[in-house]
């Protein structure tokens, strides 16, 4: 069985990680303020020096974070099913099969968007499939309760694709209650993930089932989501209202003037003085650090999403690669 923690007291580890995440969040806010000053005063030596000091502090906190996270082995998700087909702690294979299949496809499709951007329409890479393989570990006394696990696979930079994917999954699930938030998350994860979620909820509605999902992250923050027979129609309607009208990969020349390693966010100031902002894919943190403040060619996924109910359209950007300008004067 995949245990969540190994070689460390779980309560002490989560408490330490909560403290580190709080300090990183405070530092992230300070960096955002410093970066805003640097944009308006690009030649200020003092502002540049303060940025270097803040980034040094951030690197030290991240090293502490990584030291604790090397003890985290797995992410556990609780799934509870209820309804007329889930009685006496039993379930039909024909009801469970579509739920397992759609949950896995939804999870892996979000991981692909996090890794390669939302425009990728081809088969999901084999390494992504391997790192997001969900395993049924046990059932327990409920109408039908299950413990599901996926190996955390934290790397030397403290990044975990399964953990990041679960965080993004719960953002998507909670966003189904708000069309504005659903537009944003749709622009980040792509239409494929919304289609898998719709199929999952539609199956639950057809079988008159209720599903509860529950996950606790490395700092002990609990995430929960429930779909009931009453809410299924609203979730499906919200997904159907949001449509992807355009998705393509483009390159832009500019200067990387904003970055948050904590939130995986970026800001690129274009030569036209427009600023593009959004998320950057996993594995790009090193390049973001190396090229911060410099002229770059940014490879971006540009996704346009339309809310058919309101007629509002928005464009979202995901940074997939960075190419430094050769011999650029920054």
C-alpha cells in the first residue's frame, strides 16, 4: 500500500510545510511589489539589488520545503459513491467502470495541460500516463467508499506532477459553480478536460448517483467536492455554456518582467508595450529564473474561451518555452 508519509511524523511535516508555504506566500507578495517597481524603474540598481535579495530568500525557503517533501510518497483521494446502485457497500462493475475511466482520463488530461500546455490534442505522453496512474487501494464502510492513491514523485526541485494535478483538478471542480472562474480554468486546462468531466457527471446523473471527492495536500489543506443528483444538471449546463473558440501556439518577443514560482505565473512585456500574463508549464521554473528581466522569445499557448450565456470572450496564455535573445543587451 502506498503510504502518504515515510520516515517522518505526518503532523509535524504538515505543520512545518504550512509555515514554509505561508512564508513563501508572503515573500511572493513582496516579489510582486518589487517587480512592479522594477518595471517602472528598470535602471534602478537599488531595486534590482532588492530583487536579488528576495530571490535568494525564496531559494533558501524552497530548499527547506524540498527537504521535507522528500518524505511524501503518495497522494490519497477518498471517493464516496451513493445512490440506488450503491447499496450494502457494493457496486456493479458496469457502474464503476465508466467512473474509473473518466476519472483517470480527466486526471491525465489535466496533467498533460500542466506539462505541455492546453493546445496539445494528440495522445497523452506515456511518461505523463505513468506519473498519473491512479490505484484503488481499499474500499471501506460507506454506501461505497474507496481510497485511491497516486505516487507523489516529488523531484529535486520540489515539484510533483500528481500533486499539482490534484490541485488543478479541485480548482476545475469548484469552478463549475461560477462561469467566470470556469472560463479561466478552461483556458488553463483545455477543452479536453472539460469534456471528460462532463462525461463523468453525465454518467453519475444517469445512474442517479452522488459522488464525494476528498484530498488533503502536503500542508494539510483539505479539498472537497460533491456532485449530487440535483447539482449534476447545473454542472453540465455550466460546462456546455463554456466553449473553446480558438487554441494555437504562438511566439512573442519581449521582456520577462513578472514571475511567481509559487503560483507558476508569468508576465511578458512585449515590444508593443502590451503585457501578456498567465501560467507557465511545469518544469519551466529554472528557465524563468535564468531569464527573468531579460529579453526573450516566449512560446505561448493562446486560448480563446467564450461564455455562450453572456457572450463574453476572453483569451488566456500558457508559457510553454523560453528562448533567450542571443547576445541581448538587457
